[in-house]
C-alpha cells in the first residue's frame, strides 16, 4: 500500500488517504483491529505529508486507542510532536515504540536476556520481558497451573546433599514440610488431589490461617516426625534437574555440574508434548517462561522430556516418569489407528536404514493428502523432527530430494514454529 520509490504529488497523497479511508471503514465494520491500526498509521503518515497536523494526530490517536503499543502509530505521533516542538512527549512516544519493537522481537525469537540482572545478583527490578511475569494459580484440572493475579513468593531447595537438605528443612520448619506435603507422591487418584491455597506459597503467611486445602497439609507439617517415605516419593515425582547450558558453564574443571532441586510451585506444572512454557535455571532460580502466548485461564505446561520424537518414544519417557501422557498431541497420535500404522511404518523404515529423504517425502505426501488439520500436521512433523533435520543437514540428500527439499523444509519449519503457537492463534508466519 505504501507509495515507494516515486515522487508522489499532493494529489497522489490525497488519493492514498481516500484508499486508506475505504480500508479503515471496511476494517472497522469487519472488526479487523490489526488492519485498522496499520491503515490508520499509514493514513496518519499520508496526512503528515499533506501538512494536515490535526488529522495526522487524530489518526495516530485512533490507532493508539485501538492498540496502545502500535509501533507505526507511536513513531508517527513522535514525529508530529517533535514537529510541534513537544520534544519530551515525542521522545516518550519514540522510546515506547522502540520498547515495543524490542519486546516483539524477543517474543518471536524467544531469546530472553537476563544477564544484567544475573550479574547484579538478582537485585532490583526483574528485566523487562515480552513474556508474562507474574503469579499463577494452582487449579483442579488433575491439578495444574494457570496464570493468575495473586502474588506468590516461591520456596525452594537446591542441590548438593539434596535429599538430606530437604529432610532437614522439613524437620526444622513445619512450613517447609507443609509445602512439600502439598506435592504429589505419584500415588494419588486424580479426584484425591487437593488444590492448595496459593497463600501457602507466600512468606508472609507464617501464622496466618490457611483454607481447608492447605490447613490439612500444614497440620501434617506441625507434627514432630517428618514423613520420610512420603517426602522421598514427592522428590521422586517432583524434582527438576538443571539441564540448562548454565549447568555446563558453571561446572568446575570441566565437570558438568548438573543440579537437581525442588521448586514447589513449578512442581504443580504438568507436562505436555505441545507445551506452552519452558524453564531456565540460573543459580538457584528456576525461571518458567512462556514459549508462546498463553491466554488467561489456559493451563501452563512445560516438557518433562524431549518432545521432538515419535509418540512411542514419548510414551516410554512418560512411563519412566510414572504416568501416561494425556496431552492433546499424544491423544491425536495414539488414537487414530490408520495414523498409528503410518507412524509405525515411518519408524520401521528409519530403523531399517531407509532413506530419510524418502521417509520425509512419504510423510509429507501422507499429511498433504490426509484430512488432518494443519496443527496436527505440525504435531507429526515434530515427531519426526530429527529425520527432517538430518535431511536438511545433508547436502547430498537435499540435492537428491531437491524437488521436495525446499517445499518440505518451508512447511516443516513453519509447522514446527506453529507447534509453539496457540491452536487458535491467527498469527500468519
Ligand atoms: C510434577 S507433578 C505435576 C503436578 C501434578 N498434577 C500435581 O497435582 O501435583 C507430575 C505428575 O503430574 C501428572 N502429570 C503431569 N503431566 C501429565 C500429563 N501430561 N498427563 C498425565 N498426567 C500428568 C503425573 O501424575 C505426574 O506424575
């Protein structure tokens, strides 16, 4: 829509404004906020060129009313304010535009830079992130975690003589014991789970009365003898190992210093093979951060094990954890009998040394012809991700399967990316 590389006359810009106005009308009645905002920002620029400051400002404000962080509208408004000599307000608009761009790039790449905060010893304000930084709520969906408005203050125990430390902490501190007893031993039935009162995760609740869900656990915590067997089972189910690069980096003399710890609140987070969060360990901190947009009320899940493998391997891994994964991806891949056979055929072809290019092309043809939804195709490609990657990494194979190569790569990359998007996310990649 932009007039590029042409010396546009005032008449051209007027025409441009008229075109924008028609698009704006259509977008307003169609409730297409994205198109509405960007067209308002374009029309604002056109009006700037026509020297119509009042309408320019009106368009910027209308775009910002619909989307307060629209970078185009913020930049345009910054230019207008600067032209009017309102330099401080102009700087504010430009800085906000810059911050929005940075956060959007961060959200897309998933690259979170916490280095300054870490080097400052975790002091001060948590770094500005595109992702949700806030509290969560444990809920009764077989117990899991969703984003919430209440604050929480996490308790944790971390590595080195780990089990002894946890037992010692439980003996010395009834509240620590009570926190540990809120966690699953892996032996409960789903309907036996009690949803803990989030107040138990806050430090200042010492001495407060807790609601029914946690008072029982707390009462157990005030008993003199700790339930060693129970705590060991809790540790077995809930411990997290630090497999982040930091574990390697911080190891001494080349010894990998892989940590293990118990972070009570993250322990309520269930596994999914289509996760929406991941965790990073820095020092004693376990940071759970979103890997795609998470709606309020949507369950937070992270992968307990590698999910870029076929369903049979994932099933082995979840059984090793002591549960049968019931996530939507596993249900899809395990329940359709025809699909199951096709997955098995691909696995067998690979196991018997079949040409990985042929397997990828076969899978692509199957998914192309099948009636499965795009999201489910993404699930399948993710299951054979190492096969797809091996194909792309081999020049020889790429040449051999050149007709399919590019097409397959584009589809697979896009779908893998889509795997990290919400099912209803309309973002076009
Ligand atoms: C660390 S706990 C997670 C929180 C647990 N739901 C709770 O309420 O304490 C791990 C246990 O949660 C259950 N779980 C986690 N993810 C699951 C999934 N995708 N499917 C079925 N059960 C799951 C299993 O019982 C597993 O042993």
